[in-house]
C-alpha cells in the first residue's frame, strides 16, 4: 500500500507558530520541521551540513535566557520540553529562523512537503530580479480598538451637510449601545475593511469616524475645539466616554492624562491620501486593489488591511499591477512565515513610479483594465488581462517567457 502524504499545515496553524524574538518574526526549528514534514533532528542535521548558507539574518540560536523565557510561557513549556527529547542533550537550545532562513531551510531539505510549500527549485532560481527592497512602504490601517463606536452607517444626508448616523454597535469583540443621531460630516470617511477587498476590487461597506487633528493626524482633535466647533460629534462620542477610556489601545498608545479620550491609533497624513493600494494582511497571497476617492471624501482602511499611500491614480495602479502579478505572489508564497504584511515590500522590488516610463504606464493601465473587468464580472476577459499583466511584470523584472511560465506553474502547484 502506498504511503499517504500528510496534508499541508493550515495557514492558521502556521500563524500560531510565529514568534517575535529580538524584535524579529521567527519560527523555531521544531515548528519548521513540522511544517516541512521531517523529524526535528533530521531538520537540524540538514541545517548543520549547510551551516554556511545560514548567515545571522537567516538564523540564530536562542540564548539560555531567551529559551528560559520561552519555556516559561504556558503554551510552550511542555511542547518544547518534550519535542524530540531523545535526540537532545540538557544544554540544547533551539534555533530561530527568519523569513529568509525559512525559505533557505526548504531549499536545503527538499522534502516533498517543503517543495510543495515553497515551489519548484527552478522557479525559485528566477527570482533574482524580483526580490529586493521596494521604493514604497506599507502601513496598517487605523485601529479604533472599539469598532462599534467608530464604524457607522449613514441613514440620511441632510441638506445642511449634517449626517444622521447609526453606529455598527455589534461589530468587534466589545459591544456598545446602538445610537442614532445627527453629527457633523467633517470626521466621517468611507471605510474599507478586510472583507471588502479582493484582488482588483475594493469597495467601502460602511463609514468610519476619525476624530483626529488635521494638522497632526496622529493626535485626537483637541477636546475644547471639538466641543465648540463640532458639538454634535462631541455629544455622540461623549456617550461612550467610559468605554473609550478603557480601550487597550488608548492606554497603550496615548497619554491618558492629556489625549482626547476618542483618539484613534495608527492614523497619519497617509491615512488621508487620495489614492491607496490595499490588501488583506491575513491571507496566503496578495490580493491587492486600488482605493480611489468617492465624491468629495478619501477612502480609509482599517487595521486588518495593509496599504500604500500614493500621489496619483496611475501610481496606485502601477503598484497594484505588480503586487497582483505571479512573480510577486510567488515571492510571498515562497516565504512560508510571511503573511502579506507591510514587510513584504522589503522583498518585492517595486521601483518608484515614473510617468515618463512607458512600461510603468502600461502596468498602470493593465491594473485599471483588470479592475474594470472584475467590477463587471467579465471573467473571460479578466483571465487574458491577468496573463497580459503577468507578462508586463515579467518584462519589468527581466524575466523571460520561459521563466515566467515556470513561476506560474509553480504557483499553480502551491494553490
């Protein structure tokens, strides 16, 4: 009877194995061994034989203090103590692997599971011109720490500009009372959430109240000025004062003695840029879309999304075209410890957009066409447009047709 191949470990299980040690997201040797389907001692033997391929930014061994701290955590103590114990001495300390180290370990092991999770070796060899630092930085969206107060539905837009709103009181872990009242429109913006974004498509499904200071968006709008200039908004927020003050994010990121109690975390000038590229942080691959202004308001996004703020619609679509391409997604899928977090832009070489560069403009137009086809549900047109987009991205990264085909085939194997 043929031996059954174990099913790949779910993304959720992999996420639980990621730890932050020395300020870096890493995975321990025993966890990577489990992911790649080999015993821990065999995993470490392979690493030892290829030690020269693992510099300090790929792998490091935990210090005794770091190991003691790890073992002291209830969820870790028994597992770490028992894991492959018969192969380990009393002085054993695990190794931690960064994103680069995890991929290198897969290349060294070449186990069936490692190949399945990290792609074909030939395709991996084509990524030389794709991997590299981007000219852009990604950021998480705004984090209210009490969505039920800040997430709104507009019931009526009055002739004087005021808004009759109802809060989405049952959103998030903490529930709040449902309130319907009129507030000023100045701090209300369309909100895109994780559920609202997929590849080539983003559509705001509610509004968000962001009562921050326009001159210094990281800070809440001064309370005295809020009372006098925006009394309706102030009255609305005042009803939730006790719950707002108890927010973990308010206590952690603001001076509770001086900051307005309604201050929102992770807001900056980038929050209000007119054009953005957004994608979900918790996902197996990149599914990016462009967010453009609606009417006279910029679209904002929440903390479950990662975004890049852009100066123009063309720039946003240029970035989106590259992020959604097969080579970029192969880079993300190759680094098994990465979700598509802001850090992916450290590994995908996206140049600064130049409107004078013909290829840059072609990529921007490609993204626009893919967005349009997705919006109309034209799947047959979308398939050919995606293929054309991959070809343009390959041209930018100096990949041949054969190399692109290897990457696309490997992505299909990973799906």
